[in-house]
C-alpha cells in the first residue's frame, strides 16, 4: 500500500493537515507532488539504493519528500534539525546522500560552506531561499505528474538519537518489489495490530525526524487515513486537536503523558477525548503510575510497544495487560523472540536481569559505515540475535521488564543500580518537572547516585527541597537506589522525543566534586 492507491477512490480526502498553518495535502496532491519530485530525483541521477537526506521541521513537504524517496527505491534519512551544522553535516555525509533537501526555516542547522557536503550533487530548498540550493517549487513545476511505470520500494535509513554517543546510521535491507504491492514492515505489523485503516485520524505530536513518528505517519498514509501534524508538542493544544478533529489514534512518549496529566483538572476536563480508539506510546518506558492515570482518564485505549530504530524486534502490551503487569513493556512473539543473556552471552533463567537480545529469522539491520558496531550488536553465538543495549528481565509469562540501558547503569560498591526506577519516582513529585539520575565518581564506592532535577515553573531550589526529594525517593525505593545528592537545573538535555541525552549530562560531573 502507498499514497497512489487512494487517488482514484478518495482523491480529495486530506492525507495530512497542519493546524498551525491551516495547510493540508489531499491524496491527489501528495501523490502528484511526490511523483514530480521522484522524476526530478531520477533525472538528477538517483538510482536504486542511493541516499537522500532531508532537514526540516514538521512541514507537509516532509511527506512529499518521504514518498518521493520511497517510490524511487531510495534510502531517506531525515536529520534532526536541532543538531549543530557540524553534527547535521556529519549525518548527511555519513549516510552518503547524493541529494539534500532542506527547509529554509531551519537554516541554522545547515552548513552553507561550498565544501560542506562533498557527496551531494543536488540540493533543494523550500520555504525560502538559501545560497547554493535550487528552489523546491520551481523544480517540481518542471516535471509532470503522469504515473511512473517503475516504482521500487525504498526505505528510511535513520540515525540513533545519540543518547550514549555519536549517532549511528541504521541501514535495513530494501524489501524489493514495487511500492504498490510491497508493504513496508511498519505497515505490515502496526496497521493490523492497532486497526489503522482509511477511517483513522491520527495525531502526530512529535518531530518527524524521529523513527516512530515518521514511520507511523508513513503507515497512516499507506492505508488511506488522515494525519493531523503538530509543529511541536503542547499539552493543552494536543487535547484541543483530539477534540477538534475527532482523533482516533495517536502516538506519544511518556513525558507527554506526564505533561498532560499535570494540567489543572479543569483544563483536562474541558476537552472531549472519547473519539480516541488507540493511544500508542513508546521511546521510553512509562512509569506504572502514569500509565494507570492515563487509562483512568482516556479509558483502556493505552497501548505500549517497545522497539528500537534498529528494528531488532518489538514487544506489545495493552491496557488490561499493563494493569495486570505494571511496569512491563509487553510480550514478545509478534516481531522477534526475546532472550535475556548475561555478559558471557549465556541465556539467563526467568527473572534474572541481563541484556535484551532479539531473535529474528535473519539479521534485520547493519550500522552504516560501522561494521564493528554491527558486530557488537550481534550475539557471538547466534548470528540472527541482535541488541540495542537495553537491560531487563522476563517474568514467568514472558512479559518483558526493562531496567535501563547498559550504558546508563550505575555500579556502586559492586552493586548494579538502574536509574530508571528512581527517575520514575522523582518525576511524579508535584514540584518536579523533569529528572535524570546518573552515576558520578565516588572514591570509596566507585560511583554514587546523583539526581539532576528541573523544577516546576515558579518553584525555587533549596537545600531543604533537595533533602525533601531525597527522602521522598527513599520512601519508595531501596535506599541504595536513592540519590545521595541532588542538583537543580533550568533544563535537562532531552531529545524532542523524550529521551535523555545522558552522556552530555554526565560529562558535567565526571571530574567535578560530588557534593551539592
């Protein structure tokens, strides 16, 4: 399935709506404009398996570029526009893009030096002008929208968020076949799982350079639904859009749930969310208390999946299961089989904590230009088992519980401490807006637990409040997991999708004293 399947049946139906500007694209327009761009790409020399890079905010034209690449047999890399020009250039050059398309409103993320992108042979800009870039609209106008006879299906090639270091390109295999008769893996799994179809009205509150939002929007337009695209997440605005457009499906991260739950009750009660049939969340585990509160508010429509950009596998859990298995990210078996292994690679018994490995019929990805990282992510004894470095355990019913990323684990006095549990507790304190827990050097214990807290607006930091927060945590988790010190900060380094960039945070403390 792809956008062209709906030109005859629902040509004037909105494929995507951008409420912030009032713009929309119908299925006819999306099909025609992506066809014109596909013809330009071919004229510019793009061949099957070549790469295209896109740097843009949440603009309708992201979907035009996405579908032009997918119907041309290309890899498309959507680049985080929050990166510095040097960081963005690294991604563009590392992916080997021959075409670069950018939005003028994120020009601050683009290196305009003539030699910044030595492999790029064609450059387009929309929404304004940039030196060295051809105008996007004028380029599309030079090509007709008559149907293409050969449309091999392409794929996204996205980069890890860089929460533990430099981003890594994750290159899946091209599926083969034509775009109209070869579904992409996301549509094949998620459309039947969550009931996505032509009647779906899907709210996208997250940036499209992230894997899940881009792939979910691709899925919805593959099955003929309508996407409501937010420029950026705002808690009350999201509720307003659900009511205004009678949204039936959405995809969130837990921090968005927390922001909505922290709205005053009279604000939350102002909006009708009864149209929602499925609210999916992912990207980071959700504190059980937050999930329970969302189910009480929205009903049993909350669904979680655990996966990664690598596409190694996925677990799934619905509202009923989540209430019965609080803290679990779900059961395997739909996409891959979970194995929990120790540091020696040997599989561990039920209930023991270890690295999460995924078994698939074949190896699902490779890290672009990084064979050593691909090898590190591949089990030494099982060539189709892969991992993204998460740590967790399976219970007796094969429900998976994550404890943290291996890179974030704190080792204090020889004891492994997983920060996520403590972060979940802190986040629920009424005066805490956001929180991160890291390990910092300690001469005696090796590392000790430190919390870095962003307070709710209008709350003043103090030693007394720090002591109160530490006691609040000690009342809810084992004392050795509680922070021995708390620092306050104006903001935490999170990606817009909610992931903590902990290596940046910890770098502030590696050589700093551990006292407040």
